[in-house]
């Protein structure tokens, strides 16, 4: 008799709970952008099989923000570039009613990193529409994406891709040669002074106001691919990124700069400091998260990303990653450098797909490493942590 009473009470409680959920659904169930969308698996094959230029980026991001307006927000950062382009930021929010830990991804600061915008857009598509990425990566975070931080530089190098190559520093000095050739490599934007005839452009990733030029005794000249500008934040691209990052305040918990390595079999996950050999106070945490990410994003040939402090290879001052850590105050900052060919075959999408796969895998593995380090979304079963 007692058992029957217990079963009856449990049955009543169970159906009462169901009735309560129907009458008073959780706020996230009603208002979460991810719940409103039809979740589907879109597979691993890349959607955009050509390198995305600025015009294509505008089209794609407008479509995303229009078709999924409750979860995607498009911003045009100011000031505009010398070619009158706005740097685009795409914000993805699973739940508009609450603020979640923010992840900032900034890509294509280098004019040769053609595949970086593709990787960020493909990542955005997966976060928004692929059921395999919803729970572990989108439902728990807000994403702030800058797919193309140097639109002028990307457009400049892509438009010159069919010309024969010429040594970059000599190319900059010789106006005649510039009409028929391309620079062997181009790391800069295309800023020009009013009366400038030859050398032009600023390396944006040397132009941020944190220990600017502390790595050298003499400032590189304007023909150098490492020219840092005549003063910190002289480039409008660095100004626009600074303004945007500061506007986010304390929303950002993890920042990733997606770059490129142009040396085969030299691929990195790096962390500050870049200007100094001095370790950051949390370098052990950064190293552990980076090593976790490297193991999770093993490269196609079995190698791992090399993980270490940026300055271990070379001291570089005035960089984005050091500024984000040293001035903005974000503790978790990483620089990802998958291998990227110089002037790759523009129509060979397999080359693009390899870069994208490496980049997206490394970004998401860093997020997993961060989750693991803080025991986010884990339960302990018999002494073993299990992520959910």
C-alpha cells in the first residue's frame, strides 16, 4: 500500500512538472536564438570555395544578419580605411536577454592572410546553423568576430596576384616596376601620405600603443614590410579595432588573433608577451591551454602546433595581442598561425580548405582548453570530470 502511494505521488509530481513547463516555459527556451533556429548539421565541407574579398564579405555578413537578426548583429567600425572601407564586426548572441562570456576573434590583420576571412565566416556559419557546434561552443558564449581587419591590404594583394613577383622592398621604391609586377610579399595596409610617390603602407600589427618600437634600436623605414607607422595608432585600422575593443568593456574573456605562417611546417599557437622575454603572470595557464588546444587540433600530417610565448622566436613590439593583454586587460590572448601559402592558387579550394580546417579547429580547441582549465560545464562522476 505504501509503495502504491509513493508511486502515485511521484506520478502526480512528474505530470505537474510537465504542466508547469508548458504553462511557464524557461526564458531561454522562448528567447534563445539557437532554440528558434532549425538546427542542422552542415557537414565539414567548406561552403565558400573562393577566397572572400571585401565585397563578398559585405554580402555574406549582411545576409547572415538579415536572416538571423535575433542572433547576429552587423557593425561597421570607424574610422574607415584609406580606400573608404569599413572594418566589419559580426556579433553572435545565443540569448539576447543575458550576457555570457565573450570570445573575440580578429583575423586578416596581415595583407597576405587571404584565407583568414573565410575561416571566420565558416566558423560563424557553424556556430549559427550546425547542431554539432551549438551546445559546446555557441549556447554558452557570445562571439565577437572581425573577419577582415585589413580590407585594403587583402584587396590590394588579391588584385595583383596574376602579376610576376618582384622583391618587396625594391618594388616599393620603383614606381615603374610597380606597374607591371607585384611585391613578393605584403604585410601592410596601403596608407599613403599626400605627396608620397614610392614607399607606402603601415604594418598594422606593429602600430598598437603598447611598448611600441621597444624591440628595435632604429625604426624600420617606410619601404620595410615591418614599418610600424610614424606613431602608435597612426593607421585607421588599428584605431578602429582599438575603439571597438574598448567599447566591449569587460565582456571579452578570451581573444584570438587569427594570423598565418608563411613557412611550411612552422605553425604556432602563441601567447604574450611578444615585445619581451618576460613571462606574463599567467603564462603557465596560457601554456597549458595552448598545449591542450594543440593536442585537440592535431595537424593533418600528425604534427602539433608549436606552443610557446611569442617572443621565444622573435621580439615584436606594438602588436595587437600585447595591446589586448597589456592595455585592455584581457588575460587569455592567443595568436594562431596555421600555414598559408604566399599568393596561393586562387581557384584551388583544397588549399583554402586545409587552412580553414586548421584555423577553425585551433580556435575551437582553445575554447575547449579554456573550458577544461576552468572546469566549465563539467560534472564529477566517481572522481572523473565529464564535460557536457
